[in-house]
């Protein structure tokens, strides 16, 4: 397999796994004092899920 193709298949699942972990952590933040952190994580999650970010990730990988 070509190195750049192999790298793509290794790193794409890592990005998805990072998003899953972030969503799991976000779900556990239930205390009122966690509100600011929850909002910040929601912004990051939206960025990760955006088409622009996915296109950039595909381009970089």
C-alpha cells in the first residue's frame, strides 16, 4: 500500500475516535459549574463535524 494511503486509513479513525471521546466527556458534564466547559466543547464538536473541517482533515491526511 502507498504510504500516504496507509497514513490516511490510520489517521481517519483516530479523528473519529477523538470525536467520540469528546462527545462522551461532554455527556458526563452535568453539574451547573460545568456549563462554560460544556459550551466550549459543543463548539469544538460542531467544528469537528463541519464539512469544512472534514475536508481540511482529508486534505491534510
